[in-house]
């Protein structure tokens, strides 16, 4: 580490005096003091987690209104990250037809979501 032995020993002694604080508890002398805050990353904040889950449930509900083949295209494209060409190979159709199915599926899902009052993902 590039530290001589004497400096290392001094650092160890100094670090022994460093105390840890509890995020949930406070000492008796500071009972009225506010608890320390430890902000979470935005994706881990409870309201964002809830909104993400709500959007996911609405998307799943909209997916269920699609014919099975359309559902399969959407899942393969967005969940399995397959290309249109790869999906076409799996389903036995050409890439152009996969693209058409994908477009129609998204349009149908948009209608379902709009009827539920969702006009953009910015609502979440």
C-alpha cells in the first residue's frame, strides 16, 4: 500500500476511535434530534418501486388482451431481447411480418392503456 510500518500502526490506532452510528437508534442525550437520513438511489425509493410495479401490472393486463401470437412477439422482443429476424425464425414467418405484428400489438396495447387513463410512461 505504500505505507511504512510506523504510519500503518498509527492509522490502526486512529481508526479504532472511529465510531459507527446506527441509522435507527440515537443516544439518550439526542432523543429529540432527527434521525440521520440516508437517501436511496432513485430506483430504490419506495414511491418509484410502487410506480414501476403498477406500470408493469398495467402492461401485463394490456398484454393479455392481445392474441397469443402477438403476445409471443412482444415477449420475445422486449423480454428475451431477440431481433425481429430471430423472432421470425422461431415463429416461421418473415422479419417484415414480425415487424407488422409488433406494431399492431403496441397500438392495441396503447389503446388499452389509454382507456385506463395512461397516455405516457411519464405518468409514473
